[in-house]
């Protein structure tokens, strides 16, 4: 673990313009910098970077964060990987907290396996490109298949010679630990002798999300007779097949930009499509999709298009893992390549343009396709059809997010039509599967609470009424109070108190309604009372992601302060022309006016049903509220509050 001292050194050295500017062309615009958003396609720049606040925000797609989150989002680094990238950039030595013997052993093991894999990759590449055997046997075969040398080098493809121990001898000569070699899968122990495991095969290195080689796929040259077509690295401390998608390191940015991930089966499919300029593609390696692989896709996009062979085996492979994808909230589409072809051969046959057009035209909805396949297999068998009804209903019950309510209802309607069953009855069946799932997951909860969760999860907010609008206005004025607190809180309001103390005093009789904003207020007070400096900048690297995101959303605006501020203030009856005090007073006054308006409305409702003696008190309260409103309005000038 990286020590807090190192993290503090890194965050204090960060220059967000320097880092973001490496990936985005930025132009100065006032106090901020502007560029084309790297997270979505746009022609007019809406990606804003604030060097003063050390944050960025795109007012087109809504992506926002700090320097570290930019690296995590753009480069798909983990938090620790982003810190290490920054430490390297600013020449900061990383100090790590003391590890237990077990943790230290795991780290050393992982580092050793990475070192062996890295050496092996260089050895394989040299054998493919620089040695006669590799040239004649492997490189010529790959070129016959249509692979160009630049794409092979990009994916670091190599060749393991036919000799029984060429790689083994090279590893031993370079003093790698003999005991660790079999763990990598590169070397096997046979008859008490270490020999190469991938002899005479083309080698595809498998990279993790930071580009480190964690394993290999070894393919036979030509057709496989008795031997398996592929041999893969065994599970070890750095390689877990269920958590990896081949090509994800090379595809991550293209997937993010296209907002779609193309999933194929084989390594050569990925390499061929990349060569054709289709880079948002990864491979499952021919295995059923796992929850970890689906979550890896979801890091980049919610849209998954599965491209498999059009034969029966390809169809069955494509249908595996469907329910897991649905539960993860992925929008899944399926494309079946014509019989006798695979993505590799088909893109070489028709070219990139036609291949892309075919994908766009041939996408089938995964759930409806599955239903069509099952119905075709069932024929007129009533029992099989009954089983299909239950299977599809259970699948649809896993579309459980509130925002997907309309999507689920549309599926129910289409599936009921294809099944030729009553839509209302099918809806009840879907809900039954959902209730059963919730009752299993919520065994520790009382039944009434679990039932409430089930009923509440599909509430569709279909009406946008005045109540919603009022809530948005309430949120905006509360947000503004938080903004001025963090931006100006440590400045003096007068000789006796800071702006923060003044805001706390003003809020005593006007509590905030949003609990997230209350949390920020409490956090600010805690730092303030301890004598720390709670500013937007200092809180930007807070360990709580919710705190960081709230502050970014509160602090960034798509506009800048008017240069005519000095002319505007006198017209608003604000005598003191200090911008921080003026901004604070206006933000608090608008907040109070919104509160008073709501009190007015509540008071009027109470007056309708109150007995006579209480009505007199309510009338008096009405007068007091009116006086408060007039006093605040005078400070602001003319205010029309809708």
C-alpha cells in the first residue's frame, strides 16, 4: 500500500493542465482551459479544466473529476496505478506501508512471474521476426492469413521454436528461478526435466489493464489434429482466465469512445479486426462469459455486441452468460457471422467498411433472439414451450434497475406476443420471479420491508410536475450555499468572524434538506473546528468518492464570473463590493427566500384545517414570514421567485 505521506507528496505536485494536456489539446479561455472531450465525440469543445480548483468537467456528457480520476477514467487505471503513474511523472519515490510476510511474499511472487513473462515475450518475438525457423514456419503462415507485421508487433505476437527446451535454456541462463518456471505454464516438468510447453506454436501474450503480460495463448500452426488448438497459461498469482478479456488493454480507449464493446471468441479475431481499424474489440477466449469479464466491459461501456460464428456451436456459446449480462445492466446485442466464416476470415474477405455495415445491420436483440432460438427448438412440444415461458420470465425479472422499467415492459410485450400468451399473466410471472429472488436475498429483513423493496424498485417516475421542479430549485439554492462555504469560508466576513462562521450562524434557523449537503457541512465544520483548511482544493482528494464528486458538481459551472461585477453589485443594493461577501450574502438570501416560500405554503395549508384559536397564531406567523421576505428582498433588489 502506498503511504499517506507519498500520496500527499503526489497530490501536492499535481498540475492538472500538465497531465490532462498530455491527452487533450487545451486552449486557455478566461481562467479555465477548454478542449474537445476525450470521453465522447464532439465538434464544439465543452470539456473544461480549472487549474485553480484542479478539476475538470465536460458539460456535454457530464464526466467530471480530478487529475487522478481523469487517469482512472481515460487510461482505465486503478487508483494505485494512477498514483504510480503520477509518481513516475514527478520523480517522487513511492514509500509503501509495511506489509505482512504473506503480503510481501505475494508481491514478490507476482513481480517474479511478470519478469519471467516479459523475458519470454521478448524471446518469442525475436524467434518470430529475427530467426530463420520462425520466419519460415510461423511468420509466413501469419502473412498467408493476412496479418501485417505492424499489427503483430503491436500485439507482441511471437513464436516458440520446435526444439524441446530453447526457451527453458534462455530462462535458466538469465538466472530465473527454476522452481517458478512451471507456474507460468511456459515450462513443464516432464521425466524430472524442464522442457518448453508451447513448442512449435504461435504465441499471443495476454496483457492486463496496465499493459503487463500476465499470461499467454499458444496456437498451433495450421489445423490441429490430436493436439489442442490452443494451450493457455494455468491459473496463478497474476493470471485468472475468468477475470481477463484478451485485447482489453489495446481496446479500452476505443471502447470508451465508441461506447460499445465488440466481443469475439478468438485471439486472431481481435488482431484481424484491429488491423482493419476496428479497435473496440476483445475476446473471451472461447469460454463462457463470467461476471468479472462482464464487469470489465461495464467499466468502459454499457453496450455489448457479441459477434460469434453462425453455426450451432457459435449460437450456443453466444447465449451462455446472458442472464449475468442482463443483471449487470448491459445492453446486449448479437451478431452471427455467416456459416463457414469467423470474424477473422470475414473481415479479410469483405473489408472493414462492409464488415462495419454488416455489424450495424445484423445486430439482434439478445433476449428476443434467445426466445426465437428456443421456440424453434421446442417446435410443437407443449412442455418445452412451458419451460421456455418460465426461462424467459426469469431472465426478464433480472432487469431490475428502476431506470430500465420501460425497457422491461417493452420486452414483456414483445415476448408475450412471440409466445402467444396473455401479457398481464406474463407480467405477473415476471414479478413472481422478482419477488422470489428478493425474498432469497433479503432473508434477514422483515417480510414487509422486503416486499416494500420489491414494490418500490419498479416505480416509474413518468410525470414531471411542479413538485419535481420545486425540488430542483431547492437543490440549486442549497448547492449554492455549499459552493460559497467551500470557496470563501476561510476569508473574513467582518473583523469578528469568518465567512464560514457567518454561514453557520445563518443556517441555524434554516436547515438544509439534502442529506448529502448536510454531510458536506458537517465535514467542513469538523475540519474547521480542528484548525484545518477545508477548501474545495484540499477536499478534492478526500478518500470518500461521494464527497469528491459532490464538490466537483457543486464547484464547476459552464460560465465564468462577469467582468462587470463592480457595476452589478450597486444595482443589487449590496454596499460591500468584496466579491466573496457579495456572493455569500446573495446565495444565503436566495436560499432563505426559498425556505420562506415553502413555510408560506405550509402555513396556508395549516390555516385551511386549523380551529379558530390556532388560526390567529398562524395569521401572526404569516405576517412574520412576510416581514422576513420583505427584508431579504430589499437586500437583493427586486426578486421574482417562482
